[in-house]
């Protein structure tokens, strides 16, 4: 399971791509709708994720490992919560893994002692800009 994992070579390689950066103790006071003034930013650089090379389970394990490692180094992270920023600039089909949301909703979030304060999408491709309002209307996506 995710709670007892080792850092594999594939995970080390994926971490080195910088598809995910974790910024602890960030100033969140300027983020609209965020009630916390201090928290952690999970910054996802989608163009650095190669879904052909790294499957959803490996990616979920990497995210899990990186967040837990940061919490070990700075336990206050789990108290303040986090903001997830997904920068989609430069993304193509090779960067998208349809199975990743299911992995994240399942095992990864279950084992992470971290609450999500806000989720943001930056520089979305046209199709995403079209889908977000539809998802909001259906209740799949909060403001």
C-alpha cells in the first residue's frame, strides 16, 4: 500500500522532472477564497509529466512520498492546509493521464494528512477552458 513504500528508481527519476514542487509556509493571504494566511503550495507543472513513461500509480506514489517527506520536515504543514496550483501551460496529450484523478481520489488522499484549501488551474488549454464551466455547473468542480 501507499503507506509503506520505498523510493524506487522510477520514482526518483520522476521527482527529478520537477512536475511537482512543494512550497511550505507560503503566504496565502492574496489567494481569493482562501481563509488561511499561511499554508503549503503544491505547484504542478503539467508539461513536465510524461504519462507514457510514468503511470498513474507511480505518479500517485511520487506525490504521496513528496508530501509526506515535506510533512516530516515541517509538521505544521498538515495544520495549515495546502493550495494546489496546476499550471497547464505547454501541456499536450502525452502529459495527461486519465487514470490519475481516480488514483488521487483513492489511495493518495486517504493516506495524506493534508487538507486542500483551494485548487487552481492556470493557463488551461482551450478544451479545459471549455470543460471547467460545465464541471462547475454539474457540481464536480468548486469555485
